[in-house]
């Protein structure tokens, strides 16, 4: 037997969480919140489980959740979605991404990826036989530049995978950057897979602009969302995918053979939760922004150079000439704090001087981590 796994590496989240456990570290690496999630949403899930929502739900998702997704994105982002033909429920955003990549890529197709990129994209693209073309975004602003796009797109470009807001840089692409990208997608007749799982976790009054809403993009964008991020329930793995009917038919084919369905009690609870009023979303953002400020201020106080964080659960520090992987290994072993080396999100444009911390934690956890970080080895 000769198992092949060269293009399926071990994810940095697994590596760092395991190292963290071994060293009894505070885990500010993998992004998951201390917040237990809204009581009422969890109660609806528990009740649905007791009430018998336990057999295979419809392949495309519970009608209640598909309707709630359409209503939610109409209310928050002005999108008009037909719940019957343009919305599908997946087992997390991860399944939606994998399904879209497997459904759309033929071996030899080119795929434009923006690094730093979420770690799932590249292994999936390679496994599907796609040829990655990288656009490297550099700190501290991670701007989308016209020349870099011009160099990455070609007549063989099939798919573009954008994450907005962007994990790990915690930056947000606004209308100007998205229009630039939309122009290239139209010109080269490419489909955009837009991973918008962080759309509600955005701070300081910024507004999320869905790529799908840009001129020319309605028919060629696959929008991906996740209940995990909307309700601080990352283990739930309830995702939603939205696309025009023609694209959706292809995505649904892939979904049939990946997971077919997603636990119905969690779908029922997500449907309920998506109807929450603005106060919930404002409150979630305010709480996370406070945690961001607490960690960022603490890190600056320790002498670290802290990058701005406009979204997500993450803030990064610039460690100058040090190597981020070595730095994180030392941090977990000697200080008992797990973090993520941002070079794990780069393939070509080696940026090795950034370290990502998750701030979605209680004040006590953040303070304890800062205290540990203050003990210089
Ligand atoms: N995309 C990005 C950019 C993410 O950060 C994450 C997880 N944090 C996911 C996808 C995965 O989402 P899910 O847990 O819904 O599969
Ligand atoms: N998305 C989470 C992060 O960026 C981790 C998800 C995972 O563990 N695969 O930290």
C-alpha cells in the first residue's frame, strides 16, 4: 500500500491545539470563543432534539432554515434570495467550500487564491486538480492591488476564492477592492467563491459588503456563511451557501455525496437564531470589540507591535526579525500560551513575522494569558 497525502498537510490548528494541551497552555490559537452562545438558540436546539428532529432532513436543508437565511440576508445585506432555488444548508462553511471546489474545478483549471488564506482552501484546490495562482497580500494593510490581480488571472481562471472579512489578517475588503475584483471575474468569466463566515464579526461601525451585491456578480458568486460564527457556536457546523439557481444545481450535486444533510435540530435552532433582532448582533460585536481592545492593549503594554483588527476573533503582533513558527513554539513551551504563526496561511509570499492570537475569551483568560506572556524567558 502506498497512501498519498502530500497535498493534505496537518492543519496548523490541530498542531497548535495539540501542543497547547501537552504544555497545559492557554489556547489563544485555534479560533473558538469562551462565550457559551445564546441560551435561547441552544434551548431551541435541545427542544428540537427532544421533539424528534432526529432523522434525515431534506437534502437542501430544512425549509424553515432556508427561509430564515433568505430573510436574514435580505434584512442585513439587502440581498434578494429565493429560499427554494438559491439557498442550501451545509455541514459548516467547510463543507460548502469543499463542495464548491469539488463541483466546479476540473483538473488543470486555475484558481486564484489570496494569501494569507484560510488553511482549508489550498489542499482542497490541489486535491481537485486545480492549479493555484496566488495573490499575495502584505502586512500591515493587506491591500488588493490591480497589478497583482492582473498577474494572477488568465483565460484558464475558473474560480476565485475570497475570504471577507479576512482570517487571519482581521482586515475587511470594502466596495473599492471588491469592485476591482469583480471586474476581473467578469472579464475572465470566473466564478467567485466568497467565504463570508466573519460577516457579522466586524467592528468599529464598519459595514460588510457582500461580493454578490456588486454589479455583474449576482450570477457568478457563491456566498458562504456559518452559524458557528454568528452564534459563537463553532462546534455546530451549520453552514449556508447562496448562489443563483444555475450554480446552486451544481453545488447541490456535490452536497449529496459529501454529507447529504446536516443535523436537523441544529438547523431548527439556526433558523430561529437568524431572526434575532439587531440588538443581538450589536451586543455580540460590542463584547468582542471589548475583548479585542483588552488583549491588544495588554500586548502593546508588553512591548509588542500590534496590528489593527477590524473583524474576526483575531489580533496579530509583528515580531520583527524573529521567525513566527519558532516564536510560537517557544511561547507554548515556555510561556504556556498557544498562538498561530501566520506563515501557515502563506504559500509563496513568505511572511514570517506575524503571530495571531484569538481574543474571543473571558477577561480572566485574556488577563492570565497576558500575565504568562509577561514572563520573559
Ligand atoms: N472559513 C473561514 C475563513 C474560517 O475562519 C472558518 C472557521 N473559523 C471556516 C471557514 C469554517 O467554518 P465552519 O466551522 O462553519 O466550517
Ligand atoms: N477557523 C478557526 C481559526 O481560524 C479554526 C478552525 C479549525 O480548527 N479548522 O482559528
